C-alpha cells in the first residue's frame, strides 16, 4: 500500500508539472499577450515528435471508430434483435434452460446490497441463482445480503489479500450455473438483461458484454460528465469492436460468460483490472466476446473527485 501511495504521489507530481508547463508556455502567453523567450540552440524534437505522432495516431483511431460506428450502429442492434427473435429463451422448455449464476462481489456495501439482490431477483429469466460474496467486510453487508429466497446465497469471505478477482473466483467455485453473470455491488440490471443476452450465445460466442450506463447520471456535474464520457466511449467502442472482430473487452460489470470456458481460461486473476486481463486471455485462446446493446446495466459513477482520482489511478497502474 505504501508503494502504491508513493506511485500515486509521483504520478500526480509528473502530471501536475506537465500541465503547469503546458499552461505556462502556451495559454499564459496568449492571455497575457506576451512572447515567451525561446532558446534556439535547444532541440527537443526527439521528445515532442513521438508525442505528436502518438497524438495523431490516437486521434485518427477515434475518428475512425466514430465514423464506423455511425455506419454499423443499426446493424449491431439489428443483430441482437434478430437473435432475440429467432432464439428466444421462451422457445426453450424450462427444464432445458441453463442456470445463470449472478455473482456479486461486495465489500462494505451494507447500504445498497439489499437493493442489488432484489434487482437480480426481478429478472424475467428466473432460472438464476444469486451469489453475494461479502469479501473482507467490516460492516453488515453479509446480514443485508441474506435475503429469504432459495435462489440467494450469501458468503462471508475473509482473506489476507484484497481484490475483486479473489471474490469472483470464490463465487465461480461455489456456483451451480452453466453461465456466470458478473455484477458490481452498485450495479442494476434491466429486468430483461438475461433474457435479451442469452440468445447471443447461440451464435458461438464465449461471452456477452452488456451496454453499461450510469445510474447516477443526474447526481451532480461530475457524474454527468463521467456519464457523458461513457456515452462517447463505451457504446461506440464496444459496438465497433464487436462488429469488426467480435473482440469486445469485458467491462467489469454486466457481462455473462460460459462457466466451462471461464474455468478453462483460468477463472479470474487478482489483478488491478481483472476484466481487461481476462479479456486478453480469452482473445489469446481464440474465444469471441460480443456486445449486446439492448442488454442494459447501470453502474454508479464516482460522485466526488477524490474517488474518481483513486479509480483512474488504479486503471493507470
């Protein structure tokens, strides 16, 4: 922990210094109407040229993604609609329908875990089980997760190590389902999420990633901006990846994966971004992940800047 706190401070100092220099040498002279002194004998092109090239490449990629997205958006939606119609779960006898295990890793979520459990139980696809893994909790998460329904099982897991991957793997090991649905403790599934997602597996994919939205979009300015970021990034990126290569990255919440493939791939690792790491393991083994735009899942965006910075620091690490 001390090591990561030190990395946080170093990273913040570097980013702050770069932004300060950028402001000082570009914005400030423009506002003050002054020209900054230039040392013509100092050549920094070996630094600036790669950075400019990387910026151009990055911008070109995103322009391409948005261009392709506007062309294929309706096709991606129509693809799911077609499979939902031709391979509807309602056409399968109840006894032959596979069990979907919804695994919810939770740490100190006593205020909202009961709502999450009730949300899972509201699925129109009722052949499910809900596993709440209360990992290293110091509050009443376990008590709140224990709901009087035979489909719900709560576990109190204590380990020396922390990490979402540990809780998820524990959930997989204790699940009875043929499919694993991963949902964050603050996540909310549309009632037809499983019903709309399962038909996509008939086309040979290993996993289905749902369309992630923000549940607290209108909470404050920061949550609205982060929700807008998701609108601009998540939907276009997921749709284009799915259409071009069927290699949609798993988004950490609101995805379903075949249990046997997950076990064969090595289950979940205890990494800082377990979802992204699992995605690449699946890619390397030749499995396909598709995007389901009509399967909506909502998560909670960081409502304050401090929480957002910690989240982004974890992603960067």
